[in-house]
């Protein structure tokens, strides 16, 4: 049975932590916005900590998250930013209190480690969404999607894809996140069962050959064959190779999944982009895909 943490209400406490890289700039804008939403913001020790490129030592970051996992007054934990580092501390965290009294974990990019882990191990929903580090550049739509998700408001997304989709309709449980992290979690306790799910993926700064390699790894491992749908988010900031790969990221992905029969949509507004819409990992969703039009709804 998939667990849905209680939605927040005004006056609830939300904690900000940094499980991975240190923050390169203040997040006062994000703190003020969360407070305008009616939430009480609690700042973790890792938010202003530094240890080389990390937001404090592994021990400090793990202890910081652990404190808020165990604190029943904290109703949600949002990562200040991603980067790299969550995989260094995931096995040090004790989720026994969280398992009995789940709360929302929010973030994207490197935070895929946490989102995947709590669904794989505890069948608990989480939010792949904008983080305080990205709030200032985020679109109003993406921040609204986070606010609605936090407070449990019904929402759906519609958009037009510039790359032709594979049409179809499907309902299923949503899983996914950053492609690199999903691959690095393979074979571990944090790996989600892909069968019968609707998968969404995104990534940033990966060249086409790397995207090709990671998707082929998932295909060879049998992770793509039994999906109910595939949502392709943003694959951006791809640097040009000295010898061109010969395919765009979308073409790479299509070539790998073209022989399956489930709906596939491209250019979904999710990932390392300003319009990073909130995706609830573990939620049941309906996906309607036409050649270039996509409708996505939580059900």
C-alpha cells in the first residue's frame, strides 16, 4: 500500500536542508516565499555549512536530515539544492520514525536518491520539484505547482511537444527523476521497481553518448520493457562533442524505446529548467498523449 504523507496546512513547519552541495548564494527569496504561503520555515545546520564542495561534512548533513526525519513537528523537508552528495549519506539515515509517521521530502536532481529510496523501501510518496536554490529563476507556474502539491490541491498539466510523441493513454503509478541517479541506484536498496509504472526522466549536462549509454543500460536490465508510459523531461546544457554523435537527445531516446508500445511523450516541463513542474513520485496519474499534445493528471 503506497503511503501518502499528510498535506500541509498554514502554520505547519517545513525544514530546509542541504544533503549534497553547498549553497553558492543566499536563499532569502525562497524562505520569504514559503513564509508567504503560510509555512513556518526551519533552517537546518547544513544550509550554511561548508566542507569543500559539500554543505558540511557527510556526518553533519546526515545528522541534519535525521533530526528533521525524527521531529514530528516538521511536516515536510525540502532540499536547498542538489549537486552531488546524497548518495554518500543515504545509508546512514534511519527511517524508522519516518516510516511510522511519513512526511513530504521535496527536491530534484541529486535528491532523486532520497525520493527513490523512500519509495523503494517504504512505498512513500515524495515531490520532485523546484528547490530554494532555484526559486528565484523558477516560473510562476512551477512554483504554483509546488504550492498546490504541498497543500493537496488537485492539478493537471497540458503542453505541446516539439518532438513527435508516441500516442496513447495510460494510468499508473509515477516514478522517476534524474536519469544519471536512477542508473547509479541500480542494484541497490534504493532502486524502484519499474514494472507497470509510468516513468519520467530528465538530466542536465550529459552528452548524447552518455544519455544513449544510460538508457541502453536500463533497457538491457529490463527496466523499460514493462512500463505503462514514458515521460521525457528536459535534457539540456548538452555540450558539443569533438566528433558529433549524430543524434539529438530526443532522437537517442526514441531510438531506444521505439519498439515498445506504451505512450511516450517528449519535452515534458520537468528537470533543470525554469518551468520545472512538480511531479509526485508514487502518485497515481493519467497520461494522455497525442502526436504533439500531452495531458497529465493526478487521479
